[in-house]
C-alpha cells in the first residue's frame, strides 16, 4: 500500500481521536459542573409509588408525579391509584401533606349493546381500532353512542383488567385500579370511573329519542325520566342528553330507597347494581 495513503489514514484516525478526547473531556467537565444532587424526598416518593407508569395520576409517569407531589403544594399525595391507601399514606408522610380519603374506584362500561342485540349497519374493513372505526359514521353498529368493540380500551389497560367477550369489554373489578387509561382510550366516552361502593350504575350512553332507541337496541334507555322522578335522593338527572347518577348523593341517602330507580326503569340492563361479575355472566351467555 502506498505509504502516503497509510500516513493520511493514520493522521485521520489521530485527528478523530483527538476530537473525541476533547469533547469527552468537555462533557465530563460539564457533567461535573452542572451536576444536580437528586432530592431525597423525590427519590423516597419514587421508590414508594407502585411503579405502574399508568398515568392515572395525571402526570407522564411515576417520576414526574414524584417531582410534582414533593415540590408542588397543590398536588395531592393520594393520586397513585394502583398503590391505593398504603401508598397514599406513605407519600403523605414523606411530603408532610394530608393523605385525604382514598376512594376505591372501578371502570364501568356504559353500554348494553350485546344484551340489546344491536345490529351491524355495515362491514368495516379499515384499521382495526375503535378510534379509527368511529371516524366512519360513528362505527359499524346501528347505535352511534354504543361500544365500537375493537378493544382499544383493553389494549390501553396496563393491568390487563379488561377482557373482550363477544367483542365487548368486560372489566375485572379485582384487577382494575381505576387508572383511567381505558377512559382516555375510548373514543365514545362510554367508560366511566365509579366508586366500588356505588349502589346503582347506568349501562347506557344513548342520546337518541325513545322511538329511535327502541328500533336499535332492545334494552336501551328511552329517556322516560321515571327513574329521575322516583329517586328520593334527587341523585339522578339528565346531563347533556344522557341519564347520569350523582353517586355521592346516592350513597349518602343510603339504602332506604330500596333502589326504586331500578324497579321503575322500564328497560332492564340500564339501571343496575354495580355487580360487574353478573354482567360478565350475562355477556358470556349472550356470546354462547
């Protein structure tokens, strides 16, 4: 090989090595100069959290929440839903904040389209996600307010608490930690978080008039407002065209009402006790 080429190659290697050494020394000096000691409280909170990285606290990960709960006086110590009360108490002790009450919640799907035998209006052949299908005439099912059924909520759940049964999401109350991932993932907004102590829940999200609903779904809400009139706690109302329960009012009133709203409802499956296990059984039967 030509000695001149060898000399040029070695010179290039030496030059690159010098450049690398120069920048390496510069980075080492910068790292030393700008080094920030980690806050021991943030580290303690971070090691206390459940580490699920679910985002249920409203922050992008456990580290971000740990930073905020230590340095921001307005951030509560009880926002780690997977950790529940034990973690809330520990974070409160580290940060010197009041833990507050930790109410156990669970995700509830406000739809009964399987029991209502809602028909398919067209064959969807696009990208298999709920949000994608929802862009095409509100999805392939007759009810524009019902569950699309492609399982985007189940995929979003970091705890595998949702199982698709007959193309419908079923929540396992023992696995659900109410992180809210499924709530954010659902393009229809039909998944809600309710207290595990809730006495009555609503299984329909339709805004359609009675005639339309009865033509589409055998068990859909017909908005006759009998449940609203019968509720002695005045806990039921219609908000933006959807029947809604104020769970706080309902639970504070107590069991004296004997769930008159459920008895008054003309359409079964709409107003029900929380009983997610029973809903699972019904869906399995419908799928059989």
